[in-house]
C-alpha cells in the first residue's frame, strides 16, 4: 500500500508522460501511476509547481518544463522521457485551459485561438511525436483528456467546447491510422471535477457568486456532486494498463451520469 491506495502494480515497468502534470488531475494521476509501479515524467509550464511535486512523489517521478503548444518543446518532452527511461508506454495528453466564460459573439479571436492552441494543437503535437516512438516499441496507450464538453454544448464556453469536441475527431482519425500497430488511443470525458479549473469556470459563470454556480453545476449531475481527481485518475489507470488491451477508439465518461442527459 502506498498513498492510501490499494496497489496491484498494474503499470509495473511502464513509463508515462503526463502533460498538465502540475494540475489537479495530472498530479493525482501521477501519484496513482507511480503507486502502480510506473515511472512518470510530468510536463507542464511552471518549474515552481513541478519541482516540489516530483520531490514529494519520489524517485519514480521527474519533470520537464514544457509548453505543449510549442512543437520543439513537446517533441523534447517525449525525447526526455525516452532518454531517462529508455521507452514510452503511456502518453496522458491532459494539459488544458478553460478559456473565458463569455458569449460567442463577445469572444475575442485571440482568446478563442489560444484555447484551440493549447487544447487541440497541444494534443496533436503530443500524438505526432509519441506515436512513432510507441510504434517502434510495438505499442503504447495514449489517453486524451477531453471533457463532458467534448460530448455536449455549454453556453459561454464555445472555445472550450469546440476544442474538446475536436479531440474526439483527432482521436478517431489517429486510431484509423495506427490501430494495427499496437498503439491504442482513447478519450476520457470528465464532468466537473474538484480542481482549480472549475473554480475559474464557476467565477466566470457567476462573478462573485461562484458557490451558487457550483451548486447549479452539481445539480446537473445525476450523482449530485462533482467528481474527484482520483476518480478521473482511476479511469486513466484502466486505459494505461494492459487491462484495457483491446480498448481503442473509445470515449470513456467519468461523469456521475451527466452524459445520460
Ligand atoms: N476540472 C474539471 O472539471 C475538468 C472537467 C473535464 C475535463 N477537464 C480537463 O482535464 C484536464 C486537466 O485539468 P485540471 O482540472 O487538472 O485543471 P488544472 O488547471 O488544475 O490543470 C491544467 C494543467 O494544464 C497546464 N497547462 C495549461 N496550458 C499548458 C501548456 N500550454 N503547456 C503545458 N501545460 C499547460 C496548466 O499549467 C495546469 O497545470 C484539462 O484538459 C481539462 O480541460 C477538467
């Protein structure tokens, strides 16, 4: 037992690169993956967040400061994982930004493009550079963090919703290209989860009354509450592990029933 989790070493010997590894979902997933025997490399923007996090997780974790929108930096993150550990089994393409909560007609072009750049272009670059490495090894698992916003619309979040729908198309096209090479690619679709990102969306939806917005969002989830980063991390664990060896091209909801609406 480590970190209070039951561990079955489901990722023993595997190497995972986690983008957005300094954020709520990424950091929790890093801890879970390490507790299951993986070595992880965390890629995120700020060294001041990454450094203490890997120190806390221990020797199996390291970081590489990365802006996923920069092709050279994203390629370097993949290369660093391979240089440090000799292989790359899992890419958790998880970095994302919520953008502004604003009606479409008021959304600035620059703000819209920034969201697409991080959430779609950043994931494209991850796939572009991780897939050849995994193909050479004979396989690997790529898990893309989409969202309930990749399956449903949401007023005020047009850029975010567009980007998260786009990831489903990216995933499906990539699977048709590499499905016979042992590389598996799936998307996960969380409902609101207890992280910084939801605090930002709550405040954007109801400035100064984020708590009220939170209650309304939670009420739209059949389970009646937000999910936790741990609940998302366990979905990623299933897809990273060999338990999901025949799963590719799928969309995995972790949403307390929200997508049933
Ligand atoms: N929290 C939720 O309710 C929720 C729901 C569905 C999907 N998601 C998705 O889950 C993923 C993780 O979000 P989170 O909830 O942990 O939020 P978070 O804000 O805590 O984490 C996001 C991380 O991505 C990093 N990031 C942003 N731009 C980057 C860039 N250009 N290069 C590298 N890293 C960058 C941030 O620094 C941050 O650490 C995101 O893709 C998000 O869209 C979150």
